[in-house]
């Protein structure tokens, strides 16, 4: 009786191991498809005037390795650049006001 209960658990654990391997392979494939560092986008002037959500989706599609911050008017900013971040400045209506750049 104990072996009958143990078997589904083992299969379940194997599924997780398989899933982790698949996830790892997907990450490798995505990184292989990314452009070389010299050809990656660093600014998005085409999103100026767009609503914030489509602008963020465009940036995340182009550079999934970056984090994106959406900042409304009057937000206090800490000084300093961050090479893993893009700041998207929006107006009161939610439209992008400045060209988003890495930093």
C-alpha cells in the first residue's frame, strides 16, 4: 500500500524536474535570440506620446532583461544611474512625456 502512494509522488517530483529543465532550456533559447550587446536598444523615442501601458510593453518586448519604472508627474527621484532600469515619465493623462532611456 505504501508503494502505491509513493509512485504518484515520484511521478509528480519528476514532472517538476522536467519542468525546471524545460524552463532552463527556454531561458537559454531566449537569450540566444537576443541581439548582441552592441545592437540592443538603449532608448525608445517612438513611445513618446503613447499611453504608458503600450509603451512599457514595447520596451519589455525589445529588452526583457531590463526593469521598467513608470513615474507620474512630481515623483521624487533618487540620483544615480542604473544600467538595468528604464524610467518612463508620464503626464497626468498617462501619456509618455520624455524619451525613455536606460539609466
